[in-house]
C-alpha cells in the first residue's frame, strides 16, 4: 500500500524536524511530505462526504434534541429554558409509561418469539430439502410489502365487518374476536402482523449462518453418535451465535421504534393499549405541538437505544479490524 | 433395516412439507387476499362472500385510486425522492466504504466505530430533531441567515430526501466488500501512476457491480417504504409519498376496501418488482451483513 507506507514513513517527523535532518535528500524529503498531505486529503475526499452527511443526519439532530428537551418550545413560539422540567413531567405522564410498557411488551413478544420462529424456519428450510426454495420465497415475500401497505392489508383482514379472518372463523362456527378493538388483543394482533412482515428477513439471515456452519463439524458429531438435537444444541447454535445476536439486536431496536402499525391500524387504541413511544412523541410534537416536551421523550428513547447499541457495536466490531 | 430407514426418511420429508406448507399459508394468504379483494367492487368486498373469487375481474379500483386518490402525484413524489436519494447514497457510501477498507489515515478506526454507532441511533427518535434542523436551515424556504422566519427545507424535495442521503449500513457493506478484493490490483495501478481516485474508479468500481446492485436495492427500498419522515415533512398532498398518500386515502375512504387494497398494492408495487428481480442480490446482502456477524 503505497500511500500507507508513505504516511507511515513520515509519521514520526514534523516538518520542522525534517528540515533539521540534512541526511535526507531534498527532493525525496519533499516527495515524502507531499505524499503525506495527499493521503490526508485523499482520505477526506473518500470518507468526508459520508462523514459530513452522517453528522448532519445523526449527530446534529441528537444534539438539537438534547437542547430542545430542556426548553418549553412550542411550534411558532419562543424556546424558553426550563431545565429538567420536561423530564420531571415525563416521569409523571401516565400515558408515557403506558406507551413504554406497550412498546417493551411489543418488542419482547415480536422479537423473542419471532426469533425462535425465524430460527425454526431457517433450520426447516436449510440442508437437503427438495422444494425449500419455494417455501423460502413465500416466507420472504412480505418483505416486498411496505409497512404502510401491510398495515392497511391487515386492517382489512382483521376487520369486524366481513373481514376475511372472522368470515372464515364464522364459517367453521367460531365467533371471531374483535382483533383490533379488544384492548387485550389489539397489541397481539399487531405482533402477528409484524411477524408476517419481518420473519422472512431474519430467516434469511439465519439461513446464511446455518449453512455457513462447517460441515465437517456436524459430520464429526454425527459420526460420534450425537443425535440431531444434540448436534443442533452443541454445534449449530454456538456457531450461529453472532447471527442470532445480530437478529435480536436489529429487530429489537426496530421494534422499540414501532409506529406505522399503531398509527394506521389502531391509532394507539383501544384505550391506549397500542400506544407506542414513537406514537406518543409524534402526537405530542405534531398534534399537541409541545415540541420541547416531545424532544425529552425522544431523548429518553435515544438514550436507551444508544446504551444498547454501544455495547452491541463494541461486541460486533471485535474481529472487524482491517487485515 | 434398509426399508425402515428409507421409510423413516420419507416420513420425515413428508412431515417437513406439511409444516412448511402451513407456515407458507400464513405468509402468502394476506397478499392473495389483498389482490383478490382489489379485483372486486367495493360493495361486494364489504357484503359479498369473502372466500369467493370475483365473478369477473373488476379493475375499477385501480383507476379509482389514481383518479380519486391522486396516486399519480404520490407515485411521482415517491419516485423522485427514492431515485435521487438512492443515487447519492450509493455514491457516497461506496466511496467511504473504499476509503475505510483501502486507505490508511489517522482516526480511521474511531471514525468507522462512529459509523457503526449511527446504525444504533433510532431514526424514529431522530425524526423530531431532524424536523427542527430542516425547519431552521438558513436561507431556505423563506428563512433568514439565522434560520428563522420561514419553513426551511420542510415541505420540499431536499427535506423529504434528507435522511436517505447517507446510511451507516451501506458504508459498512461497502467496506466489507472492498476488503474482499485483492489489494495488489491497486498497487499495480499505483505503480503505473494512478492516483487513489483513479484506482477506485478504474480498478475497483468495475469489480464492485454486485455491491452497487445490493446497496442500490437496499437504499431504494428503504427510501420507498419510509412512513414517519414523509408524514411529518410533507405539508400537503402535492408532496405526499405513496405511503403517506395510502394512509390518508384509507382515512378518507373508510370501508371502500376494494379501492384501499388496490391502493395498498400500488404503494408497494416497485419494491415487489425489485424483490422478484433482485432477490438473489438482496439475500446476498443480508447474508453479508448478518451471517458473518
């Protein structure tokens, strides 16, 4: 790597030091120095645009959010400093707490059980199984439907007036439940829709991992007389642990931000049973226009995700060093 | 012995097919129901036999969606936002990915760690402060030099595209891809007098077609399906994307389920097409990102 070597060679020298060392021929010295500057400029040319945009889209908003969260800013009004008053109010906001509980419940159900289903599907549809391609295709298919479209479609499926699910249940003599209007059921109904939308994606991740387990490893265990279950537990699962963690983390962070389904399918109801944190932020900011207050709610979500993310990224970036 | 072993294997395969079929039904039926319902009339969707196929195919809902719902405009907005932002994101991300993989500069590891960290920042929580940032962009949308007085980049194409111009995920994928290409190719070109840009553009970019396809597909899909951001940035139907237009259509035409299903299908049509033609690439991209951990 020419550029790297040039920089490495000149790294300990400052330009001043270089001038005081006569042993280095003048032309070569200039060459080395020019290469070094070139390389820094080049690096900025390649990485710079992305860094500037990332700063504008992620870093600046994070800072803005922190600042607004300690003001009583309302859209069109002036931002007055209120210190921690917003956070104190959030602590006593029962709808915020209910939204937090709903969101965590949604994430645990969706990701916890969903990961098991995705793993089950991945194990079922890997290896030598004729026809696995078509099943994989079908399970992955809902990925091609947007969340908004999916939410609208499931609103119709769940509809109490001639909706397909209840119509089928009625045909076999069951009085279908009120999927989206029963406060005990609505969140579960949204979990079901979210499984439908997302299991395929995570199944594909896990299939790649399962099929990447070195075959000699499995073969050796089988020859030693291990049962299929033992091989799964002692060989396959430990080998795909990184992929499992990826699934739980990515899906979990996504689930903590659930909004579209609640907005379209239930608008947070019935009796706030499907209100999520992001829906709460949205209504406080853009319907009640209490932007400062909403910013403090957003900051709490931001902090939670960052803490989870920081440890996860540190864990992941092990073994990602450049070779 | 041989017989019972092969019987057992056949039974096991049969069982697998039964389980797989049941699972497949859960994933397939909602899509089929949406398509079939969209081909009925609104009246027969709401009162007729749900399980029956329509007597004759009724495509009226699809034209109704464009005529009543203004989906032509929404489609145009979605197309512009997705295509332009994808082009920018692909260029920016592959450039940065190459830089992180093949250039040596001080702070590289720290910067790359920060890139990975942005993957953990929740876009939905950042939507509100990004909205405020867009509102206060100086000189835009009637704003003064200090960024007040107007609406900034809200309700504009640049505002709609802002969050899709860059993605830590694309940068990550690009870096991982360029690491797999041999460094010797670049060395040879450098000895021949190529600068770093020429090495990237003439040597590595032509080898990176799979990467470019994958990043393009993910970026397009991501921009196309996003809901929260266009919902808060677009002030009126003239800048609604299809996702936002679909939601407002559903609120306005409650119970016209045939029309609503047609609208839902239209809103997802391009990514369904991408899905069918680009499946191979999408799956490879997913495997790259998660499979190797």
